[in-house]
């Protein structure tokens, strides 16, 4: 993997942002529909704001790390695909 390749960095950055958004969507769905009673538990506890922030940040980080792991796994496939067409990853724009 080319650590200083701009397309690699932008690919990983997009994956991190996408994963964080998915994590935030998950937290929003859990809090909105309260189907596992986490929202009720947070509202009824004394440190509700702290619990909510830990839950939100944890879900954002978990989503971002999961998406980055998938993006890193995809890098090898991207490299093979660009090598097959005879272009370097930096010039392929992938």
C-alpha cells in the first residue's frame, strides 16, 4: 500500500466519514424508536448526558473503524484492478 498516495488517503477518509454517518444513523434510530430501551435507561439515570455522549461517540467510532477496515480490505482489490488495466492507483482516480 502506498501510504503517501493521495487517492488512498482520500479513499480511507471517505470511508471513515461514511462509517461515522452510519454509526450516527444507528444511534438516532435506537434513540428515536427506543426498541431496546436504551433511550429510556438514559433518560431515567442521573448521568444521562454522560451516558448518551458515551453511547453516541462509541457508535461513531465503531462505525468509522468498521468502515475503515472494509476500505483497507478494498485497497488490495483496487490495486489489482488498476494494475490489470495498466494504470497506477494515483492516476486511475479510483
